[in-house]
């Protein structure tokens, strides 16, 4: 499940192109993958989280915390 709603605290707006810029142990997507923001939520433990459709995983929404993302240039 995911949402297309946009958190009022979201740094990255729905539709924005983003890239993975940081990882932690266990991440399945490496630094440099790109995708599109589908929606975002506020999470009490993790802060703002985003539902991303990665380019190499079309039609799948993946939850990613904000500190792992950067705007694609």
C-alpha cells in the first residue's frame, strides 16, 4: 500500500525526479538509481518518508526515508 498524498513537510514534491544518494546496510537499491516521487507521509520515528517509483522498477512503489534521497539534476 502507498499514498499519492503529499506531506506538508515534504522536501521533495510529488512528481519530482530524485536519486538515491545514501544507503544503509540491507538496502536493495544502490546509490545513483533514479525515480519519481509518487507520494509522501510523516512518520513519527523516521521523519518524512516517500513512495518512489524507481526507473528500473516501474509500477512498484518503494518506501524511502528522506535522508537517503537527493533531487535529480
